[in-house]
C-alpha cells in the first residue's frame, strides 16, 4: 500500500487541523496538505515524470517539504531527499546515480546545470500545483521504492539505500507501537534535517493528525527550539546527540518549555553516558534513544526511559536498548555464528525496516544483505536480556599491539573528566604497535594532556589510553551532527606536533 495513504485518512478525519506549521504560524491544514500534495502529484505526471521516477529534494527544512514527499509518493514516484549541506557537485553525483527525473531545491542558482531543476520559491513550483486534483495515490506494491537514502559516503562514493513502501509503513507502525501514543494534539518539531531521520519521524505524526512544525530558521537553533517548545504543548523531536547537548546547555530552557516536551528521540551517533546523565537530570524521563541507519531506519533498537530507572542494570545506561517491534537483532562472529552474551561481534538485523538493497549497485547490495540479514558494520554485544551495546563501527576499531581498542570506550573515559567538553578518538599508524590511539579534545582552559593521561590510567587499561592528545577548539561535524573521523584523520595527516602532546615512546 502506498505510504501516501497515511495522509488520505488523516485529511479525511482531521481536515481542519493544522498539518504543517512554519514556526508558530499554520502553513496548511490536513485538508490543504492533501489538496496541495494531490495537485503536486498531478503536476508531476503532467510534466512527464513517470511512475517510479526519482525526484530529488535538495533543500533545508521548509514548510513545503512534507507536501513534496506526499505529492511524490501519491504520483507513484520515489523521493530522494539529500542533505542540504552537500556541495552541488555531490548533488550532481546523486542526480546522475539515481537518474533523477526532477530536482526540487532552494539552491537553484547552484543547480542551474541540471535542466530539470524546479526552485521551490519560483513560479515554476507554484505552477506545478496549479490544477486542483483529487488525492488518489498511485497503486504501489509493498516492495516498490518510496525513498532513496544516500549514505554519507565516508568510505567512497555515497550509496543509495532503497527504502520501500513496506519499510516506511513498518517504521511508522513500530514508532506508534514502541515509542509513544501520539494524538492529534501532539506536535513534531523539526530542528533536525528532514532529509534524514527527522523526515521519517514526521510520518507517524501525519498518521495521527498531529502538527509537523518547521522552525523558521530551517534548522537547529537552541533558542528558537525553546520558543517552539513554549508554543506547542506535547512536543517531540528527533535530535542527534550534539543537538541534545546544545539544548541542555541553553540558558533559556525553562520549566514551561520542559513541561511541554513529551519526548526527544535521540540517535544517529553515540550518546555518551555523561551527556545522557546530564540531559536526564534536566529533562527527566523524556529521552528515548534509538539506533538505526539509512539501511534500516528509525530504528533497529531503542532504549526507552523506563529502562534507565535506578533499579535497572547500570550497563544499560550506555546501551542502545532492545530490538524494535518487528526487528530481530543478532551479534555474530566472523563465521556468522551467534556470539555468547556480552561478547562483541558484528550487529546484523532483519525485519521489515531493512532496505531492499542499494540503488543500481548489486555488488554493494550482495555484501550488505545476506539471506535477509543486513550487515550493519557496527560492532556490538547483546547481554543475556537482549540489550544491545554498541562498541563502534568496525572500520573505526583501533588495533594496537594486536589488541582491539574501541574508541567509544576511551571517549567515555575522557568525558568523565570535568574539564573535557567533547572528544573523539582515532587510530594512527605506528611502526611498533600497528596503530596507536590519538585523542582530539575540546577542553576547558587549564586542562593538560598530563592530567588526562593520569585520569585515563585510573580508569582504563594502560594500552587503551591515548598516546597523543590534540587540543582543538571544536570537532568537525556533519550537518547530521556526526563527528567526522575522516576529517580528524586528515587533520592528523596534515599537521604534526608541536600542536600535539605525545607520550614518551617507552610507555
Ligand atoms: P546513518 O546511516 O548515517 O544514519 O548512520 C548510521 C550509523 O550511525 C550506525 O550504523 C551507527 O554506527 C551510528 N548510530 C546510529 N544511532 C546510534 C546510536 N544511538 N548510538 C551509537 N551509534 C549510532
């Protein structure tokens, strides 16, 4: 069934309710959203975009985003939302790779080279919706593609994970089953990019006839978010961990704003224990952690707040919780055999949220999907109760002197130091050890490498402690809030000490 049917039912029942709000101002009701999406679907067909045609959306969060998604799906086309912060050359790659039939963008000048560009602010976009039309979503088989999600491509060219209508239904239903009982009085705020998890997060809210709120800034501004929280009771939003940290540090976050907050669904990158504790102290039981990836989105597992109550095992605090409804999670060794409880191995996943494969890339599909199981590339362990803890991406594991060091463990240790604001750990080739641990640290004034070395010696095995420290004013991050290890590796390759403090070789 076409995922656009979500909107058909909500528009019928909640015709007059606000569907999309731009800041505090209603942009359209559910009735209007349906009519705009219907007209857009008709406009796409009239323009010759065929069923199954790919329509790329390259823009920041705007009120038109939701109608675009539903218009594209209603026409039987495939939405390809891409990160608004991509360079136009990178978008060119996506356009060519997916064979785009059309591009919607708020950056038309830069994309002028593509002859099927429609600028969202231009009369051409309005003209696409000129003719009113009935909302009759095209027939879609469950396995038909609905959304192509391009990976960030940190290890080569981005790959397009193809999400089917079935995938989007599964993730919508499991959100309603596992996470929260939304009502038409709920509000989804969208400070995080709609091209990523936040766009998927919008769907259960549409199902319930709740409002999707787009910040006027088009992104994440903690003060603006606090204003929106004050304005919308029963608010929820998806946040990357860095956003959660910035929100909890925001001085404007007061009791009124917090009282209006139902939940923050936090994921996309590791949430460190110290950060989670701080957020919980301030926000109480409102933080839900989710672990997913473009290939199995929104999400594979979740850690609900009740699993963080004081009577629960302490180790769950650093975990990503249990498998979502309809998802099976295993941890396996190199031979594909299930690991014993608490033993690390690769996380593999099956269920209706797992992608159909990569677009036009049978080799990558064959190596990621085997007999219905998705290899996530993440190393983790399951405890006896089925709670999953992630160690790191397998490619980020540091092997020093033959021992595996998970950067996350070292980062967690460093973050317990009160003067450490942020940190990230990577490996550097070393002639003696194979690799050695280097820590990038954002710290308060006065914190020294010697302090941190002593601090680590008190907490983790000697061989795991960083051999070098590099103090930096900020860590490089993607627009999705992920720390860019590739960028750290580049920084390390391009500049050498004296910026850096290095342990004497013998230790
Ligand atoms: P992406 O496909 O860009 O969303 O990236 C997915 C990857 O982000 C996963 O394979 C994990 O390595 C990481 N990730 C996502 N959510 C979490 C989480 N809650 N904790 C730790 N890592 C996460």
